[in-house]
C-alpha cells in the first residue's frame, strides 16, 4: 500500500494497492486534474510537478518527453496520464 498526495490548486491523498497513473489516482480521489485528450499524451493539460517520490514513477516515454519539450516544462514536471506511481509520490497541480 502506498499513497499519492496532491498539493496546490487541487489537494487530496489517495491510497493505492497497485501501480496506477497519476491521472487515475486523481480520479479515484476525486482530485480535479484536467485531461483534455483523455490520457493519450497529446494535450499536455495534465502536467504535474513532482515534489517528492520521482523515483517511484515509471520512466518517461517518447510521447511524454515530446509533449513536455513542446510545453517547455521543468525537469520536475511530468504528464499525469503517463507517469505511473509505484510507490509514495507527492505532486503539485498548478
Ligand atoms: S491528458 Fe492529455 S496529455 Fe495527459
């Protein structure tokens, strides 16, 4: 059992028993994380800033890296729909 904590614009704490995307964890906890493309790494609206537990997220894939480059995202930012939590993670929604 581990948890995903959301801070910032929308807050919440979701306990998970198995790995899940940050987006699905948000949905489970009724935390509002915008996802206009439906989680297909196309819109970039689900960007989160990882405050703690980056090592507990799945590695970044090509599609995610491409969108984050277009957005000029910071190194600590990920797409909530592409980053899967495998352990405790704290992230911020701006
Ligand atoms: S929901 Fe569109 S990129 Fe994540």
